[in-house]
């Protein structure tokens, strides 16, 4: 008897030890596969690349009382864009799984190395921009591994993917919601449009979709579109700050989308977005110190002088003219400018 118990105990110990690296709390797939609902779980997925660079990706899985769609929210793909990160945290705290139908997956800070080192756009560990790394590479550098984890584990189980960004450290930005007009997948595109319209954002930007199935998607939400999902993005906040109104409009957008999906009841807001289906990108032709009196949201006419660049001594180098009439969606909001950078993005209706 004692012998049997000891054997059982030894076996249990061996099982515990051998199963340690596979603990559910470290593993997205296992945690997601658990069938209890309602349930709320916070996990940290750790990835390490061949150069021993490590990433810890926080992921929340909220399972509602009833089964239903899976709605995934990514924040902090760019770690210097704070309003999406703060909004995601508040949503994790607020969303009540007793009131939720389906599942909400929230990644509050996709790129923690960028966030904690205060690095705009890129992961300083390997100097790669996570939002240019998709589909990623499971045997690549650390940022490519993060992208690959999203592509192979999270996007496939999602019905809708919402990637939330804002103006980065140097970007002045008009808040908007956006999606790809993928004509090959009309059902997914129609849902992206419906959710965008419901979001409460005043401006709705649509991008053309010309990606081939074999092309790298580069962007997180474009990857989801390529994989046949409904995907969209919010841009809110600017210049590396936490604007309370930017956080509030992101949260409102998420609640409105969940309401439209019949996943979470809330009061619906009016849907009257201004649609902008064209984008003109004004690229810098000179490296220098950038000046402009304009701000995101200002209307411009074709040929208007939008700003100029000066050299280090204050001598004017070049004027920057509007190639298109429209509204400034985003612009560089700080003095440094380099050749090839997008100084202005002008949104308009074709
Ligand atoms: Zn971004």
C-alpha cells in the first residue's frame, strides 16, 4: 500500500517536473483551449531567439458566459504609442465576462522591449519594426518570432483582429478608424466596414488591398486580412503622450464594435463617419529641420505650402507643397526630418 502510494507520489512528481515547461499559464494555445467559461486569464508568453534575446508578451483571454466569436485586440505593437496600451489595460480591468458572449483576446503591450526602453517604432533588441515583420519567422530574430507567434497562434483562432495604434513619439495625428477594402473577401470586408462605422470615430479611412497571397503582409492587421479574417485598425493619440480623450475614444470604439458583434451590450452611438478612401503621402526630399504651422486635422488645398526644411544653421533648404487637396491625417510633429520619411499623409475622397 505504502509502496504504491510512494510510486504514485514519485510518478506525480515526475509528471509535475516534466510538465513544468508546458504550464498552461505560459502557453497561449493551451490556455485558449481550456473550456471553462466564464473565465479570465492573464498569461505571459516568453520567446527567446538564437542570440538569447528574450521577449515576454502579456496576453489576456476573456471568455464570456456564452460561446461566440473571438475578437482580438492588439496594442503596443509600437511600444511608444501609449493611448492604445492604456486603453487595453483599462478594458482588461473593465470587461465583465458574465456580460460577454464569445471571447476577447487582448495583447496590451505586444512589444514590451520597445515600451520599457522608450523606443519609437522599433524593437531595440534587433532593430526590427514589429509592424513590418509579418508574417514573421519562428526561427528568426526576436521581433520576427513575436510576429510569427501572432500569425501562427493568435490570428488563426480570431474572427476579428483589431490592431490599435496612435501617433508615435514624433507624429501628430487625427484620430481615425481604418480597414482594407479587400474585394476578394466581400463578407470580411463588409464586417470591417460595419464595425468601423459603428466605432464612433469621425473619420473612416479605407486602404486599397492589392496584396498577393504569397506577398509578405508586413503589417499585423494586413496579415489577418491576408489570412481571411476581418481586420481593422484604430489610430488615436499622438506625440508619445497619453491623451485622456484618445484613451476614451479607443475604449468607446472597442465597446461599440463588441456591441455590433452582439458580444457585449452597451449604448450605441450615432454612425456618421466621414469616409476617406484616398491617401497622398508627402515624402521628405531633404534631410533637415522641419517647420510647419499646420496640424493634423487641418484641411489643405493642392499646391499649398505645407511647411519647409532648414539646415542646421537656419538656412531654408526646401518648401513642402501639397500634392492633393484633403485633410491632414498625420504629419511629423517634431523638428528632425530625414530623406524618404512621410512628412504628411493627406486623406481625401476619390
Ligand atoms: Zn503604430
